[in-house]
């Protein structure tokens, strides 16, 4: 494996068995490259049929994870169930959408490959399932991405490019490279197939907990809450869809208030998986009429939720995954007690 660093110190390309050419090293410019699958003028509304099709296609390639009654139920005077998608092979629900999107590629696009920008979980999911399906995957990760996740993507056979001070710069580079190399850019929270794939979690939840009253969903770019809300509201309209954001990353609430995705400042947060400055066009359009409430949780309660999950559930969960429990700990859901 070779490692190459451009003289400006910002760009590292880690090679796997797929070779890298000098054409992969392009200068980051102010040129704006738009994502054709996330068009603000024509948002795609995900339907129940889309989610059902995704469930059929990924069956056998994705774990059907448990949704277990929590030992904390008595402590908080409500029946708490945790959907344990951290038990997927790469540790997150992102595998659902990633696998479905890869399976939907044309033969010609599958030969050429795909590209994505991600700080972690989406990159891991695409890399892993790309390897399983023999589809070339390139991931662009900002310099802030955890080294463990960078290394894991390499181990899964992806071409990993580390570039940019934040996700925004990483995404812009990925879009430029996408156009130059003919790679399909896969937005980790807004590509229609990604959103449909994430919605398969909702199908499993309602099957596992048919008496469900409310589903508390962490929100970053919006793909998970959009897809899951479509599934749950279609099968049981009375279910409350409650979104949760960190106090330091409230982009979805800002978008709901504005009626469209807008830039929202993102601070340092334990829930780094939710730290998205501009939410998805399709995700917002799909989720907006289905969400009953949005909540904001304190960083201190996210930390406490992570600790409670370790102590009482024996589950090691990152901050984004603990945000729902943080809302319960913070006392934001008194109507669900009893």
C-alpha cells in the first residue's frame, strides 16, 4: 500500500489494490458542483413503496437487529426499547442505505464506481458493502475524521482521500472528483435510495414493537428520520415521530423554521454524527409533514446517556446514537410516562 501527501499538507491518498493516478489529485477551488440527486427545486419525496422495495433488496445482506426492552424502563416510568443497529457489521444503520444504493447501480456505473464524502459511518458502510459487491468505492474524509475509521475504510478496500478542514470541503472535493472521473456521488443522508434504505429500520421496529407509541430519532442530515417516519406513519399513523438534535447542531430545526435547508453553524459536539451544517433537500421534504416534535438536548445529557448505556445496557454507543436517551434523561418527554 502506498501513501502520498501533496505538498500543501492537506491531501493524503491511501491506495488499496485499486491504483491511484495523478488525475485523482486536483486542486480544490471555489467552483460549485451541484448534486443532481439533491435538487432544491425538485425534491424527491420518499414513499412507503420505496422503503418496501429497499427492504426486499437488502434482505440477507443486512442484519435484522434487535429492538429490546431496556432495563431503564422502570427508572424513567416508561417502556423504553432500544433499536440496536450498532450491531451492524460496521457499527451503524448507515449500512442499510449504502447497500441498497449500491445494489441499484447500473452495471456500467457499478464498474466505474462511486464516491462519497463522510467523516465516518457512511464511509465505512459504503466501503464495506462496496467490497462485498465488488464495486469500487472512493471516500473523501475531512482531516477531523477519526483515524480508526480512516484505517477501517482502507481495510475494506476503499480508496481513501483525507482532505479538508471540515465536511463541507471534503464534500466539495468529492463532487469535483465525481464529475472528473464519472463516479456517482452518494450523499450519505439525502440520496433517495439512501433515505429509502434507512427507512427499513422503521419496518423492523413496528414489527418488533407493534404497540409502539413514539419513536425518538437522532437527527443529523435527516435521512434516518425521513425514511423511518415514512415506514412508521404508513403502518401506524398514531405513532409520534420525535426528532432529537444536539444543542450544538440544530440544522434540521433551522431548516423546518425556514421551510428549506439553510446553513446552520455546527459546534463541537459529542454527537459528531449529527453535526451537519446543511440538511438534506429530499430528507427535509419527506420528513417535514411527518415529524410531530423536534427536541434539543444538552451535551451533558448526551454524555450521561452514553454512560447509562454502558452501565445498564452493556452497550457502547457513540454520541449520536445516545441522543434519544439523552432526551429522556433531560425530562423532555413527560407525556410518554406511565
